[in-house]
């Protein structure tokens, strides 16, 4: 086989691998048994990735299917953002109830893409091949309207994707705040990998846009045909590595008035209603003071902060006060989150051990209720303004 022939096989091989990878992940999702997994969103997402990756395969094995694939690719591009949004909202939902279906406006883009795909599929035979090969129109209003619609939708997709990225990052920020209102250790529930994935997607998108701008305005610079397959493989691998085993971190807790609730922009009216209800149920100062005193007392007497699995419901049960009132006192009267409040107690308990230097930092962290050394370091610096080593050194140099 000649070198050129080998190079011609590379796009086909990588496209086959990328589409096969996505289809394998789809099979895992459809046959898996873990109920918390947001299956329908992952199934749809992997299906769209398989479509995006299969273009070179169809071109090589079924040349007459170019028009079909062109329409499907456009639909897949527009379906990916709402599917990913649905996956994120399912992971970040608050409470055991299943997330509500997405509102219809999420499907306007895919619907328009499907309509444009219909224009592509009704073009005369060979028109798509002619356009792709020459870059020129074959003539006729049908072809001109189709190309114009595709051009507008491709441009609009960049704007739509940017809006979804903003919404997803905002949702993840709200989710992180909600975790801190319910749990004392959140690292196993955090969705930091999703942030990394989104940043990687945005970086790739910006790189592709830069190449397209350079190619059109400066000098000829086109992306190799294998780039698309490699990007699909990377995206599939990143989502499969964590997404196939990720569970909704707040699915086991109930909504708490006074704490942070995770709400999508679709729920703004409900969020305002909850806020009004919260203002009406404000605690009397003396009642709030009594609850705060009971919280402090149980921390001193029972050292609940040493429990690495301490949660807001556990604390509420220990002092026989409804969880929503405990959250309200922490947030409004003590001006802190449950997470920060408990970790402050843990850091205070660790100070004598750190000063004595009789154990490793990891041992001390685990003994006072943290699950990870990194979390201990972050909390220690937030409370003292120094790392454990710096704080110990500063204490040893103080007179007396």
C-alpha cells in the first residue's frame, strides 16, 4: 500500500473509531442499571456525537448519502446544546423528584435545523455533491435558499452555544452554593470536571473560529479532515470518564427555605415566589438567637463537626429544629453557609494539633472531619489567612 493510500485511510479510520466510541457509550447508557443516571440526555448526546463523527464513513461507504448526512450534521449541531443543558440540569436538580422536561424554546433551534435539513434533502440529486466539491451554487432559487439557510444557522449556532455555555456555568455556580448549604464535605459531589470540559470545548471552539477567520481574511488555512474526529473522540472520552458514573449531588435532599436553591432561568417566577415566602417567614430575633445558641451548644458538647458526613438535616435533627430554620439562621443571622460554619469549627479543632506538629497534615485533616488534604488546606487558609506550615511558624515566632 502506498503512503498516499495510507493517508487516505486515516480520516476513515479515525471517523470509524470516533463514531464507534460514541455508539459504545450509547450502548452502556441504554443497558446500565444505575437509576440516578440522567439516561435520556446522555443517550441523546452520544447519538448526536456519533452522527457528527460518521460523516467521513458515510462519504467513503455511501457517496450518495452526502445530502442525508449534511442535514443530519446540522440537526446534530443544534441538538447538542439543549441535550447537554438537560444533562446538567438533571445532575444539579434539588430534591428526589425527576427534573421537569425542558421548555419548548430549547427545541426551536433543532426544529429550525430540521426544517433546513428538509431543504437539503429535497435538493435535486447531486446538488450537495456539486456544492461541496466546487463551492458554487448549481442554480435555482431552491439551492440558493438552502445555502442561505445553512449559512445563517451555522452563524447563529455560535451565538446559541455561547448562551448555553453562560447558562450552564451559572447553573454550576448555583449548584456549588447549594451544596455548601447542605453538606460539610462537598468534593465528592462537586462537578468540577464539567467546568474543565466546558473550558476545553470553548478553547477548541475559539481555535476553530480563529482558523476560519484566518482562512477567509488573511491566507488559506484549512483544518485537516481528521480534526473533527479527534475532537469528537476527546469530547466522548471526557464525558464517558465521569458522566457515566456521576450522580445528582442534591437528589437526596429537600428544598430548604433560606438556603440556596438551584434554579434554571426557566424557574425565575418560582424563585421569586420562594423569596417572598422566605421574607414572610422571617424569624423573630429572639427565636433566631435561641436556635443559634443551640447550634453552638451542640457543636461544643457533641463535636458534630468531627463527622465527615455531617449534613444540614443531621444538624437539624440533633437540635430538634426544622432544617429550613437552621439554614435560615446560618445564612441570615450568622452570615455563613453550613459548609463554612462546620469547617470553621474543624479548623479551630485542628489548630492545637497543627501547632504541636505530632501528626501529618493529612492525618489531622481526616481526624477533624475533612475528607481530603486539599480541602483542609483551602479551609485552613480561609480561616487563618495562612497555610498550616505558615501558621505554625508564625505561632512559634510570637513572644511568650
